[in-house]
């Protein structure tokens, strides 16, 4: 049997370089996903802790702080006759939805795809008392 094709050193080196670069990119992406996953868990924990303590925080706050907290959690607060109508901001709408849902798998996807970096920044601003006053 005759050898029809032979791998040259140049071909081997070229392919080795391509695969090494691809491997490095994949490892970098994996690292980014790992970091994002950790950030997700930390921020989700902070959101859930704040949600659990919301009543306590609200009741112990001054009127201006109460207004800030309400603006932080709600959007489009509206009083119609004697009924308060509201829409929760993200991610609190998801937390409420998860609380009312017996099958949490669809909620998990929504929760994981939120912009956690922005939420983390908003939480730090709120916790530092730098949240814009409306």
C-alpha cells in the first residue's frame, strides 16, 4: 500500500498553532462564563436578601428613603380610585413570578439571562445611598 499523503512539518505546525489558538479562546470563554456564573449567584443572593428584608427596610426608613426604595423596586405606580396599580422592575418581577410558580425551570432561564452587571451596579448605588432621588 502506497502512502498517498504525508503530513509535513509546516502543515503540522500550522494546524498546531490554529488548534492552540482555538483552545486558548475556548478556555478564555470558559473563564468568562465561570466569572459570570459567580457574579450571577452573588447578585441573585443580594436581590433575594433585599426582597426578604424589604418590609423591615421599608418600615425602618425615613419618608425620603421609602420613596427611593419604592422607585427602586416599582415602576408606573398609579392610584386608581382606592386601588394601587403597579409594575415591578426587573428582577423583582421575576422574583414575584417565581414565588407564584410551581414549576421554576422557565423562571430559571429568565433569571439567568437578566443583565446582572447592571443590577449589581444599581444595588451598589442603592446600598451606598447614591441612588437618584425622584
